[in-house]
């Protein structure tokens, strides 16, 4: 699967692993992916969220409130196991990239994958923060039309 990921995506996955360690969790969940998009900060996924008034601290506050109520089963991915949602999000990101006719899976595709994964911490956090898949697609279209960096 990695051969389809942009370098920025590889960095986001690495950061998600680090963030899971910071939370002293033994899995990588959607919440860690969302926070990694914000922490990496240079992709269109982060630009969309920042353009809607979000920053890492605000997203983290929402995630922290949600993860107190939810612990997910795990499956193995990379260094730490990923939640069942993690695998679905990665598949959704690949599908979003294909739908947008992108040859690489980028942060904006990962953000769309998070928004497709109902019941996940990241989906709930994004919804609570007013972020929708349609809004993200529209914002990404504006960013890519304006020549902003992808991946």
C-alpha cells in the first residue's frame, strides 16, 4: 500500500504512530491520524481544516473529550496496531484519491477517508467541529485550482 502514498502521507502515518505513543495507547486510531494531519500542517488536508478556523490545539481538545468515552479493538498496522477504523480510513483515502483522479494518496484524501468512517473518534470530532465531506471536497477543489501544494 505504501507505494501509493505521497511522502507527506508517509510522514502523517509516522506522526500518527508518535501521537499514539504520546497518548500511551497501543494502537493507532483515527484520532491519531486526524491529529497527525494537523501536526504535519503542510498538506491540503491541514489547509482545509485551518481555513475553517481549526488548529491542532482545538482538534486535540475535541479528540481528548471523545477518547475518554471510546476504546476500539485493534488490528496490526506498522509499528503499533491500528484500530479497525484505521484500515477503513486508509482504504477510503485510496478510494478518494481515485475518485479525484490523483495518482498519489495525499492528506486531503486521508481527511475524506476520516469523514467517511462513521462511528470513529475522528469522524465524530470533525462533525462536532463543523467539517463535512462536501465542504472538504469544495475546499480542496479551490486549493488545487489555485495551485496549492498537494500531497
